C-alpha cells in the first residue's frame, strides 16, 4: 500500500500508484529461502526490492549476513534490470537505543540501501535506529501523524516504524 496503492479514490494512494508490485513473503524463511526470494524478484524484472523486515529489534545483538544472502545481493545489484542493477532497500530497524543499524548486517551490507524513519515534523523518531551505513530516511510515524495505507481489513492512518519508511523511499 505505501509503495503502490492505486489512485482509486478509496483509502490512501501509494508513492508510485502506477507501479506494479511483486509481493513475496520471507517471514520465518531460511537464509537460502530469503536468497531465493531475492533471486526470484530479480528474475521477474524487479527494479527495487523492499525489505520491511529484519532481525528482532531491541536485543543489542549483532546479526551477520549469511553468505548465500550476500551472494543474492551481489547478483541483484549487478545482474538485475538487464545489468543496470536492482536496488535493495532495507528498513533500518526500530530498536533504538538498544540497537544501531550497524548491528544489523542486512542494513549495514554495502549493497543494500538502509532506510531510517522521519516524522511528519522532519525529525528522527526515538525508535529509528542510526548508523553510518544509513543512506536515507523517509516519512513514518512518531510525530503528530502516521502513514495512511492499506491493511488486511481496509485502511489505517497510523502505520509506522522503519517498515513503513522503507517502501515509501
């Protein structure tokens, strides 16, 4: 919804309402299954792969990237879009202050684009993780408004966190 909800006069409109999406689910998937999902998206012609997920926030633990997933990132960024490269966006995480996105190997990986959150007031919300590897921030909740978007049973105007920021970016 945040990325591509159509402009149909019902609910919210995504940042790219005419863009097609390739929905995929990798929650609870193995490293190999996650890599295969990235490979599949590239094979389908994805220009951007949005990852609004990651390791559990607030643990203070470092999470490395499995070699099979790192290889999928390399393939996507070099072979995607006919050799132009597919961009891989990653939600920076909502575990501040216990975590920094440097601790999340998926966000800190040199081939991914780490996306933090900003409020409608233009400041970093207290939950959004920070790190030198963070490339950009995108609107989310934490100020006086959340993100309006679709959800399973209709619409919401209170979606937030870096998982809301990443597809907006």
